[in-house]
């Protein structure tokens, strides 16, 4: 398009805005579109309501045309210097130049944004931009003459495939942690970090390591990577909407008052909330600023009287949201957070902040203002994790619908896979299409892991056109998927035999199944942590000298994060006891590099056990409803209790889902859930 043509289009957009009665002029709409382009693609056209309500068809078309034009410019309107920066080697070189200009000998680049969450918007994808690594957990350290990338066991294969090992040495995040590497690799000098991207816990470890190396750890006021990232996306803008009480189960007013009372009991006047999921839960709002998780990027200060100051870009708020928030919630722009912290300190207030989840910048600002800082956990974490009865009814309903969708997919897979032409992307696209038909569906809960053959051994694999495989006879297909429904969040993994599996595949699958059943059947006294239960899921594998390099279970939210704390089931020490109302995953696995992967995942609910005996006991209710592939089970390895559990589970799946599926799927389901024959 010529310049004059582009100017004409922009002029037309201005006229359409005026005709629709929008509060935006052309320049304001352009800036808003930049933010929309910085949000995940799932925002779709939902952002139109932010411009005009009601929206006219002509304006909707004009907005989408302008978004498409700006997106094309962002992709292709790059200078020669920008094209040079597309080289990872050039990016690394430019970063080293920027470090030298700031008097730094090294810099820490985490996969994090200012909220310290697992999912970050495009603007926060610094680690990916620098290294090419796209996993959800990792950290790079760039020194003058060497650089290293640290990833956990889920991502070792992925990192090796995505990252240029001539530029970055790849290390295991747990076995060779960054702090240890700093202690040996860093020469005396200055190691920089962005205080918005690390918690105080992180910084304490890095500072000790730097001092061991005779170096200094220094916070920077401007991130040097941001200075060299040409075309960095704008802060995301997606609509922030009310989350109805019929799904939430408790009003925001009640939640604010309840958490306010907790603050009073702690002797705190206020708490700084930095996790968007806590703010979304507290205020019964949802957004879309990060992929597949309905979070509104924001900060908040909650006082013990239940009043809240919400720091958020007002442009995100849909019409009527202020009425939903109520008079006790004041909305301020994000840049006012610092002055608000200063004001809290000036009041002499005791301010609660979570050192495990809040950015160091928050602590620095409060300390500089002379605040009394009370270091304690985010007070929303446990109330959010322990679902109320309405949320539990909702998640059960969501799992029924999700199970029906997955079973329809598995029926289709059983018909299509033997033909030999099915690919990973085609399979995951089909599953997504079926899910999207469901009531209350809003999005996937994460990018589907659709791994055939050796790709299934990559724990967090994502199929791409250049990496996808066909589902070949004699192979295993692992599909880990889930959805975001208004009434619940799902996450389920099934491993399916394509054709006839080998004896080794059956042995490994059955051992994973034994671990899954052992955890599902676990009864444990009140106060038990997930760390204490983790070995239940690994015992059958350990007996053959086998294991898996990921946790056994993670918490799950209620139309929030598919990964939610503070509860988890893993080898890693975790002092949080499992409590009634918590939802966790049960997902042991086995991965043979270069061959296949196996994982069986259901979500389970922690609940009291009746007739427990002398002590208060807890157990699990399985929420996920989908057949487990009987063709992969070596029945001789199962004992009678395990067979009984599997038959009961399959009976429940069949009886619950049959009324929800078509006749063809029901026939397949009846066969797939038939009782297993013991050897």
C-alpha cells in the first residue's frame, strides 16, 4: 500500500470512530491496536467492545483492516539493522555491547515478566527473543565471553533442538543451578539484573553466588535487552470482563472483606498483590493478556478494610466493569503504583508482600520509602486454591463436557490413525475443533502437546510444520490437552497405541498406570504434603530402575491458571499441605529418548475420607473422564485392587459420558471401557 493509501485508510478510520460515537480518535485507536497486537492471538475481535459499544459493522471492518495492516508492518517493515538482529548471534553481540555501555560484565535473562508468572505476553518474551528457546521455564546468563541457558528436565531435549549450542551452553536447572554456575564462571566484575524480573528469593541466591566469585550483583534501572529489541511488542491490551458469581461462587465484596480480615489478624494494614491470578480471583474479573490463561495484567493494593486500588490500563476495562468492581475499588494507571507504595510507607503502615512471588522492585521501592515490610505469602493463594462448592460443581460439569469432547476425538482417532496419513497438527486441530463446540468454552488451557513416536518423549513438545510426525503403526501417540471453560479448567493426557505396541511399551505403560492408580487410591492424614505422596506414583517404575524428570502433579485453577500453586506433588520439597477443595493433577510418565513417551494424566480433587478411623484422613476424587487405552495394558502386572480401580473408573466414564455423545462414539466407548481381563 502507498503512503497516501495508508493515510487515507487512517482518515477513514477516524471518520468511522466519530460516526460510532467512540471516545477514541484515530490516534488513540492506533495506540490501542498496538496493544491488541501485543496480546495473544486468542483475543480475536473481542477487543472491539473497548472502542465502541455498540459496535457498527463498518467500524469493526475498519478496525480489523487497520490491525492487519499494522501487523504486516510489524512483521515486514523492518530496517536493515532489524533484519540483522534476527540472527541470534547478532542479538547476543548487541546485548554484550549494551552491557559494556552500562558498565556490566554480565546479565541475567529469565523467562519472566513483572508478575513472575509462568505465562508471559509477547512483550515479556525476552528469553525467547535472545535464545530461541520457547519453553515455559528457563533462564540465561550472558557474560563477556560465554553464555549459558538453564532449563529443567522437561525441556532438555527441546532446548537442544531450539538453541544454538555454539552460542549458549545448556545446563540442567536443578542439577547445575544458575547460582552454582555463576560461582565458577563469573570473574570479578558486575553482574546485572532487572529487579522487575526476579523475586527477592532469586536475588539472594544470585548475590551469594556473585560474592563467591568476587563480583557485585547490581540492579539496573533500564533493561539492556529492552534497549536493543527493535520492534518489541507493546504492553498487551485485551478486554477485562466480570466473572459471574454463578461461576465464582462468592462475591468479590465478600472475598475482599474476608482477605481484609486476614490482613488484620496478621497485623498488616495492606497487602501488595502482584499476581494477576490473585487479582482476578479477588475481584471476580478475567482478562486475556497472556496465552490460554484469562489473566488481566495488573497490580493491586488491598487494605484491611476491604478496599482495593487496582493498577491497570483503563483502556482494557469493558463498559460496565467499574460498576461490577464497586465503589470500594479505585482504578489507577500502572505507573501510579510506585507513588502509591511511597504513600503507604509515609502512613507508617505495615505492608505485606510475598517474597516468593513479588518482584524485587516492589521491595526496593518500599524499603527506599521507609516502609515496614511484612514478608508473608500472598493471602489469596490458599483461598483461591481451595475451591468452594459452586466452583467444584462447575469443574465437575466442565470435566463431563470435556470428557465427552475428548472421547469423540479418541473415537475419530481410532478410525483415522490406521489409515497412515494422520499428522500431529491435524490431530490436535481436530481435538481443538471438537472442544470449541462445547458449552462455556473460552479457550484451550495451554498449547496442545501432540507428540507421535519420538516426539512424545519431549515432555513439553509443541508440534510445528518442520517437526511434526505422522502417527505410524507400531508407535505411541501422546496427547496432553485441556480447555478453559467459564465453569472450570481442564488438563488431561492420554497415550494411545497406533497399531500393535511392543512388549516394552506395554510394560512401561502399565508401570505408569500402576503409579497413577496408586496415587488415585492414596489415603493420607491431614497435613500431608504432595512431596510425601510423590513416591506413590514412581514406585513401579523405580522397581525397574526407571523414573521421569518432572513433577507428578500441579495445582489447577477455576477458569484461571492450568498450573496453580501453592500445592503440588513432586520430589521437590514443598511445605504446603494438601487441603480439601484443592485440585491437582495425577500425571506420572515415562520417556524413552528417540523412541516414545508415555503419560497418563487425570485431575483429582482433595476431599475428606469417610469412616477414616482415628485420624482425619483425606483422599482424591478423580475429576477427569476419558478412557485409558486398554491395548497398552499388560494385565499380568496389575494386582486385583488395581484392576478393580480401573474397571470402576471405566464404568464411571462410560455411564457418565454415553448420554453426552453420539451413537458411534457410544459404541466405541463401550468397547474401550470394557472390563480388563486379568492374567
